[in-house]
């Protein structure tokens, strides 16, 4: 097992410029749309493992497709393969992937007429999928488990002969991600309406030639928000970002204001500058992250590093991610002396003691890229080590090289 020991030296310059790869969430949606409409071209695509795995899988028509840890790829490809008449595949992944439920999506696809069977355990990958032409145009799906199930159906809607109407059952989770899918469809000229508990996508046969520049990943920006919050006077400029982002995690700009970080937008150059503002840090914070669960780990660790109590809610989807992220957060924060309480959908952190445990602690990452990156900024406050640091390649392959620019060094 590889372990990185992290250390911190304040950068020589107060302002650091960093370019971040395109959004994984946008890229993965656009790769599916590009497979359906090949005259779509992409710029600034994500170079994450997840996106590379999805790109390669889309070239396969028959045989076994191994998507490893890529949960988005599993959901999107399940729908994609089901509707391709020339496909006959088994979609599988890592042991953890085979523990992550997919029955809700499979049931919805079967309702439309898809031919999908479970290779091992009912409700879980691997899946055997024999693609076929789908003519049914209405489906109902539970909306309170994973927005990726819904987006998987939406992405396929325009390619179906009669379009698709999706009825959402229950309170919809991670709404910004559904709105992202809706917006990308509209950018291609695909009629799509998302209103309350219904989504309607019209069928089209072709789209106009189109080039889309993928905005940089806001989830990846979260680690730099944490670094600025925990540092003294460093500021960071990140490209390429814009106001009015399709990504729900752009809520960082609002959330981190309460953690002492100001976000300055430059509309002309599509960049943001993050600056420290200590006056805005509160002693106790509460955030509902139902629309932005992917930044929960970063926020919890930032609060711990600042000595701020927090309660984070809306986290029910974290239990079915790369790991049970709520349990993993509790376990690793408690190693550092934190007092953490979790439920099925929340995490509460008490204000840490005046002195965080001074001994060196190695944080386990559980095959979860966000665990590694969320804890890395703590190197500004105390000696810390990260086990299995290579997991960052899932979404941000150059992470360890990039954070050197803000003074955090990693050594085996």
C-alpha cells in the first residue's frame, strides 16, 4: 500500500493560478450524447478515470464491459446498451460496484421493454444486457435515491422513436444534476421540459453540428476552497469557471463564504479568484446538501480544521457511493480527535478541542477519490498522511502535482 506523507510550506507568492480539467459530470453526459449524435464535438473534456472508462466502454458492442469503480458509467451505460439493437454485453465493475444497487434503474428500463438480467445478485451488477428497439414512451421511476438513474433515462429519450416521458415518484434528490442534463439536451436542440414531477423529452433524428466547451469541474474546485479557508493569506485563481454554471456544486461560492472564502468572478476570462475573509467564519454552521452531496466530505473536513461545529443534512445518497462516505468520514475524523455523529442522511461535528491530536495520522481512503482529496488540505494545520493516494485518478489525476502550487507537498 502506498502512503503519502503531506507537509505544508506557504507559497512564495500570495496569488496562485491553476487550470482544472473539465467537469466529470458534464463530460460523462456529453459522451453519451456524442455516441448518439456523432456530429457533437467536445473541448476541455474531463481526463478523469471515470470519463476515460466511459469513453472506451462506448466502443464495445459485444462481450464484457468492466467499468471498475465508475458509478456514473454503470448507470449511463446500462441505459445506453439497453437501447442499442446491436449490443449484447455484460456490464460489471469492482467488488464495491457489485455492492451498489441498480435495481431501480433496471426496473424502469424493463418497464420500457429492455432485456436486462442479473448475473449474480438480484438488484446489483453485473448485468447482462441485450439491446433492442424501444417504442414505449412512458416510465415511472423513484426520484429519491439517485439522480443518475433519472439522467440515464433522459440522455436516451431523444434517441427513442417516440421520445420519453418520465414520471418522478417521491421527492427528487440532487435536482441540479437533473437540470444539468436538461440544459445539455437543450444545448443540442433537443426539446426537454423538467417541471415538478415530470420530464418530457421529444424524439429527434439528428442535431446540428455543435462544439461544446466543457466547464471546469466545481467538485474539484472544492479542495481549493478548503485550502483557502484553512490557510492564512493565500489566494487562488481557477480556470475555467463562470457564473450561471450548470453544476450544482457551484453552490460552493455561497457555502464557503460562511467558512471565510470570498469568490470573485471574472466574466471576461471565465475564471474565479478565491480569497480569505476571516470575518465571515461562524462558530456553528448548518448546511442542507441534498443538491450537492459530493462536497460534503470537503466541508466536514474544512469545519474540523477551522474548529467549527457543523451539521450537514441531505446526505442519504452518500451511503451508496464508492464507500459509505458517512461512516468513512466519521471513522477518519475521529482518528484526529473529532466527535462525529451520523444518521442515514446527516453528519454532526462538534467543535473540535483546542488542540487537534498532534500525532501523525494516516487517513484511509476506501477506494474513494473524494476521501483522499477532502483530507489533503488538513496538511496546512497538522502532520497527516494519506493511504492509497492514487485513488484521486478517478476524477482529478493531477491532484497531487497541482496542490504543490499552493504549498502542500506529498512524499512517499
